C-alpha cells in the first residue's frame, strides 16, 4: 500500500488484510480465486458494527438428545437407540460452536462497506480497533 502525504499506519490486522491509517481504512479480501479490495477515507466512515450470531437452540437440542439416549438406555428391553441418540446429541452440541458467526461491518456515508469475519479475533481487540478508528476519524475531522 502506498501511503498518502502525511499518512501513517496506525494498526493492521494479524493477517495484514485490514489496515487503519491516519487517513483511511483499507481491507483486502484476497482469497484464492476471488479477491476484492475496499479503501475508505476516514472522513467518510459513518458506522462500525460488530455482529455476533449463534444458535443456542442447538445446545438445547443436543442436551435433549443426550438425555433421551440415557432414558432409552435405562430401559432394559430396548437399548438399541441409546448410543445413536447420545452421539447425535454430542454432534448437534458441537455444531453450535462451528456455526457461531462474528462479523464486522464498516460503512461509509456513500454506498461502500467493508465486511469481514472476526471469528478468530478477540472482542477486546475488536473494540480497541473500533476505538482507534473513531479516534483517528476525530483527529482527521478536526484537522
């Protein structure tokens, strides 16, 4: 990335895809076979959202299946479904952790958005990043 006059890098993500400078936010989503790059000047950033989605119903269903498996197993005359229900219950419970989604959306006052997954980032780091965007934006607007 070529820096503008009087521009300096404030912070970058661990994978260097997201860069915050004193003038802009830039995200490069270069995946294999598919890429996009969005650069947004700080004075045009209008909002930053953190969105977390999970499906706690999966944990409840998993617990019910496991309990059902033990209930079937306690019946001495019919225990063929015990293992199956317990295994399916564990699989459904584990699926909860794999279906959790965390996303950050940086929106400009125009039509562009920077959308990226934050699944591997800690919430404290994300909040610190948002604070840095707001602080840099505030300094940029007052200059």
